[in-house]
C-alpha cells in the first residue's frame, strides 16, 4: 500500500510552513499529499460564531485554500484534503498511522514552547506509530538545496536505531544529500563494568574504538542499500542531546529515534528527542522504534 505524506494544519504560520515542507517531500518521493485539520464545534455564546454546519464550512474553506495554494506551487502534486471532527491528538495520531510520515508545525524554541511542543504535540509524537516531522515557521527550501546534511542519532545495538537510520537514508537518497550519523558516548560508572564487558572493550581497543565499531556495524546495511548516499561517521564523547545539537547548524533535517515512556500522567517522549525538539532550529523527524 502506498501511503501519502500527511500534513496537519490549523491555519497558523507554523502549520503552513509544515504543509509546504510536506509538499516538497511528497514531490521528491512521488507520493500524494494529504492535508488534515482536526476540528471541534465551538458554540460561543458571546459572539455570532455560527452553527455546526457554518463553522465546518469555514474550516473546510480554509483547508481548501491552503491546498490550492500548495498545488499552484507544485504542478502535478496530488493533494487530498480532510476536515475531521474530533479530539486533536486522536485525529492526528489516526491520520499519521495511515501516512508515510506526519508533518506538523512547531512554535518557538528554547525554554518557552508553543502548542505543538506542549501537551498536544508531545502526546501526538509519543503515541504516533509512524515518523512525525516538526517544522518551524520560516522554514525555507534553501536549506535543503545548500548541501546541508541529514543528521541522525544512533545508539545502542543496530536494531535499536534501525528505523531512524532507515528514515535518514531514505530522505538523503530522495534529496541527493549526505548523512551524518552521530553516536554519543559517556564513561559508564565503575559498577557497570563486568568481566564480560571488560573483555569486549579490550578486544575493541578501548571505549572510543568500541563505539566507532558499533556505529559502523549499525550503518553497514544502510550503506549497502543506499551506496549513492555519502556518510560521515561521527563519534563523540558527551550526552546524546548535546552532541546532536552541536552539529544541528549543518543539518537540513535532524532525525532521532523515539521510545515512548508511559507515566501516571500519560505518554512522554525520551529526553534526547525532547531536547532536540526544543532547541534545534531545523526540521526534526521523530521516528518510533519498531
């Protein structure tokens, strides 16, 4: 089954930037673009907000206008529009499950974050079964044409980051871009050492060579599948979030894996994905583990 690329819109500048990003990616991958808006009837009493049918008409009109504008900029692109009434998180998660990826707008960066990096956006990312791409207002296609890299984080065993690596290499192949694969490492506490782990490290020649070997092994199948994609293997001591952000300026897209954590107050994404989403200014793809 061929899945579309789905963009969630809400009329904001951020969501329109996400829509344009999704359209460019759909053209590159020869896929349809689905434009989705989650909507709920708002019976305002203080103003004449219209009845359910009237409000639905306004929303459908705005979505249709956005779709026509993106169609005009991308000749031959197939665009499908859907206005779906229901809870925002459930609607976006459901739409994303049927898509190659779900693309959303992202407001602000730093300690203050907006709607799509708040409770709604975090829940969508944590519950999504397909990759979710976050795009900031002001995103420009020039970054994609300037030779910047697809930066992807790799950690753990090869299968732990397989889906993130797959997404990064597929995107780089579609764009003619290079991949910078980043593996960060820190010194483990003394009590983490065991006779077995010490033997493995001795055979590898130490901690840093061990990490370099682990990254090379994780990349091997993707290098073989995409021989046209140039790869930089980046191994650096430090926290994963900090190391990824240190190379974010050269990235046209940052790709991180995600393993959601369930808590008493709902699903939460991991600290690395959370930190990158807050502070990286380039688009960020969060890819769930298989």
